């Protein structure tokens, strides 16, 4: 084994062609696997399992519902109960140590859900968080999803804690499955801690969901986390390779008939007052404005919704997290704007392959600077086996930036039980650029992706295959690039199971690949990457819950198969203790061939020359359990870095002295010692959340780094007047450090008051 590992780390030119030939053979093997997967008997994709079922109870006229979170109404005794939860963690399949009962009722307008979460030690219940949309990591939580089309591909994700904190999102299955927590549904919850444990009642308008009114069955699952025991229990799908993020492993909710979405019309007007001040050499520039806008949503069918937005404003969006980027490639910041977040689960394209032919931050933002959006139109939803997402946005003029029109179309068709095939198209048209340096023509991007999946491989294992191809035209007519230069393509086979998991992928990006409404930090490469992971649990241990071992290999060449990057990364161990604390140790060996000089500080002070570099690194990460009033994380990475060495130390703390207050300071120090020069970077981030109630909360965010010398603060007060209607107070202030006078001077500051109100008909 030692000799094999040493051979993998060898990077001699004589071996490059052999590895490249092996990659070509691997391509053919993976293509063959695709054919075999497609030709596999259909029971691989359609085999049914016996599913848990719970029946919804339709409220009668005589039933009285007092929305207080106590589950004391008489009709709840007549409602069928979902119970008999089993552990996913720490002892897979064991009976839950605490009893949980879930019931569902409904009338024409609302879906009602109640949960009784018994606890033998109510004083040990963790309940510190209150802020809407915060991911519940420190507290007890009750989580569920509704797969309203029962297609086992996407679902509405919701959870509450004992303070009735509400978090929601959208689940998307497949490789790279995610929960988009930025989707905000209109619903309400109440909760109470008592001497039996804690209880909660949830009230959800049917208008919040898209669903098929002709179907009386939804997919559903429930999960409970008992924080002090590090125990996760589920109603169904409790195996480690299943879980709450997989609708295909859920149960069934039956008995739903006669639900109403009203007229399906939603009107959301908003008003905004803004003020700003810019410090300039010739004097200050101030601006004050009163404005407004309008969003209109209409459900064409219960499963297909059209939306219009006019004079859109995103003053309430969170600021991007500051990053000190010492790599050669651009950082992909996440989308923060609500209009572009809705439907993002449908827009996802071969997500595990990170190809991104559509990236919404290319619309209405330029270098992080907002560009006015005149109007936007959107169509989202399902029709039969098809998932649709159509978008058109027009941006306005700003300084030397011309108006532009953006169009995006995404269609996915469901095939089999867990598979899809899809296409994506984007168009970007710039107006009035005849006199600019580059006269862009309309830029078009076309792509197709295939997802094949089954959760019944070899009985109860998951197996997934992914393939994609993307092409875009030349941005200017005079371009000399060829068809293949402007394409990307790849395949990926994934075995996401426990305790054994692994994947192998191959992708190619042309040397001119740069979709106009997409994101491509790197092109002109061929990349082969396998990984293997073993994660056993230790049910009989009072100390260790799980240990992970992982080996990852990356082999990246240019388009002529000349080696550019090769990395072997080994996780020596990643231990999760029964207390919830985690410690991880990794080592890595990296080879880089630099083709062009690299300005590492982006100020021409230190230039890394063209050469070949071989580097060893080691990293240690320790994270204490999040449920403690004081939890902390420490990460240290050290080793070779280009022509020298780098040591990075990161430290973060979460302080929760009492419910409703959370303080999160974070500091990252990087020391770089190179043959071309030495430097250090300091990055400081601080976030404080003060949650007065679960409908009124204040957040302040402070960030500073010594490369940009920019100190910035973002402060937001949000009051949820009623679910769907909000008041925001926002204040931003940026300072620039003046080393000569050892102080900070104001660059700019701005404030905004925004109020929106949702009217449903």
C-alpha cells in the first residue's frame, strides 16, 4: 500500500502521457456505464418500497382551533398520528429515546400540523434561537418536508424550534442535492415548552404551495433533533444514506381533497426611502430618494405561477461575506436577492459538476455594484412531467453601463422514478454599444444535462450518473474561436452511501468557454477526479459516534493533456464524538504548473513567476458542539505555497449568553513567506444577532481585511408585520484605513427604510 501511495504522488513528465491515456480509457468506461445504466431493467428505477402513510383529517364546522402551540384542541385526538420514529444518529435504526407524535389536519384554506415532542428531561431542552430563516443548529428542532407533487424530486422544507423560529427552503434531489434556504413561504408557527417536553402548531395557507389539485396524496417526512443527545430521529427514511433531504425516502400524506388557492393572485407593493453620502476629493455627494415598486404573482394553474416585478429594489439583501482571495480564480459569491432565489432549484444545472451556464448574479450586478432593474417577468412551476423556469429581466442605464436584456429558459423532464433530462438557454443583449470598445452581439448559451439515479441499487443503495454539454456563441462577430473552444462537457458517477461512498468525474472546458450569463472561473482544461470515503459508526461507544476517512485525487491538464494541477488529499481521520465535537486532520500533496505570472496580491507588489511547483500541506480543524452557550472552531493549515510556505490560522466563536442574543466573531490570519517576498493578511468578521421576538430582530455585520484596508458595516432591523409583510431599516457604512494618519476615513454611507405588504386574493 505504501508503494502504491508513493506512485500516486509521483509527478514526472514520463508519467503524464500514461495518466492521460488512462483518463481517456476512463472516459470510455464511464460512457459505457451510462449505456449500461440506461439499459438496466426498469425495475432499477421504478422499484417501489412499502412507504409509511399518515392520513390528513379534514376539519368539521364544529372543530375549534386555537392557534397557541399547545395541541390541546379536542379534534387532535381524532387525527391519525405519525409516530414510531427511529434513529439515524447516533445508532442507525434504533428506537428513538424520546417519543414524538405528529398529526395533520386541514380545511379549504389552510393546512394545520401539530407535533408533541415528549422529553423525559424538559429542563435540558435547548432553545436559544429566534431569528426567522436562521438554520437551527444550536437548538432542538422539528423538521418536515411536503413533496406536493409526490414526484420524489423536489419538496418544500420547513422546520421550527421550541421558540417557534421558522426556517424554510426548497429541496432539490440528484447529485449535489441542496436545500435552498432563501425561499420564504408565508406560514406561521407557535410553540411551547411544558413539563412533557415541547409542542408546536403550524398553520400554512395552501396558497403558499404549488400542487396538483387532482391528487389527494403528497410525499411527506418528519425529523426531530434532540440536541443534547446528538440524536436525530426520522419517521421514515432513517438510514444514513437516506434522510430528510431525500423526498424519495419519505412517506405518504393521504386524504387531501377540496383545497383552495383562491384566485391565485398575489400583489406585493413596496415603498422605500433611501439616503446616501459619498466622500469625494472635490466634496461630498449626497442623494435622497423616495421610490416604490410592485411585484405581482398569479397562479395560472395550482402548479404554475407567473410573476412580474417593476422597479425592483434589493436594499434589504444581506452583504457578501468578505474573503481574502489568494488564488488565481474569481470567487463565486452566493445569490442574496429574493426575486432570483425563487425557483433556483429548477435553474440548477448539473450541480455537482459546477458548470454554471446560468448564474443570476450576472444580472443587475457589476463587480458587486447594483444596477437598476427596470422590470422582470418570470414563469415557474410544473406541468405534467415538466419543470419550467422562464425569466426575462431588463436592466437600466448606470453611468457608462448600457441597458441590457437578459432571458433565461430552463426545462427539465422527469424520467423514471428519480431521473431527469433538461435543457437550458440564456440570452444577453446589450443596447447602444456601437461606440464602445467591444461591440457585443447578442450572446446565446445552450446546454443539456442528464441525471440518472436510483435508491434501490443492490437493494437499498444510491447510485447516480450525471452528464452535461454546454455551448455558447462568440461574444463578437470578429471572433476567431471555434465551436469546441466555446463548449464544456462532462460526466460523473456517484455512489453516495454509508459507510462506503465514492465518485469519479471527468470534465472538459474549452479555451474560450465563458457564458455571458454564467460563471466560469477557469477554462481550457481537462479534469479527472475520483474520491473514496469510509465512514463507520460506533453504536456501542460512549465516546465516538463516527469516524470518516477520505481519499481525493485530482488530475487537471490543459487541452493538450499537459499536466497543470495534480492533488492527492487524504483525510487521516474526521472524528465526530458523542458530545457533538469534531476533530479532523488532513494532508495533501499538490503540483502546480504556472503558465502565466501570478500577481498574488493584485497590486503588482509580488509576482509569482512561471514555473513548476510541488507542495505538501497539512491541516487540523477542531469544532466544538454548536448547542453549547460558548462554541468555537479552530482551523490551522500549513505547508508549501508556490515558491515558499503559507500558514493560515482561523478562529471563530459563537456566544449565546441567553435566548435571542448570538455573537459570532471570526478571525483569519495568513502568513505567506515566498522567494519573491513576504506578507500577511488579516480578515476579521463579526456578526451579532439580537432577536427580540421571532418576528422582530436586528443584525449587525462588521468586516475588515488588511489588503483592501476597507472596514464595512451592514446593519438591518427586520419586523415581520404579518407573514409575507415586512418592514426593514438598513444602514451601511464603509471606511478606508489611512496609514499615514493611523485612522479610518469615511468612504460612503447609506440608509434605507423599506416596507412591503402582501395582498392575496
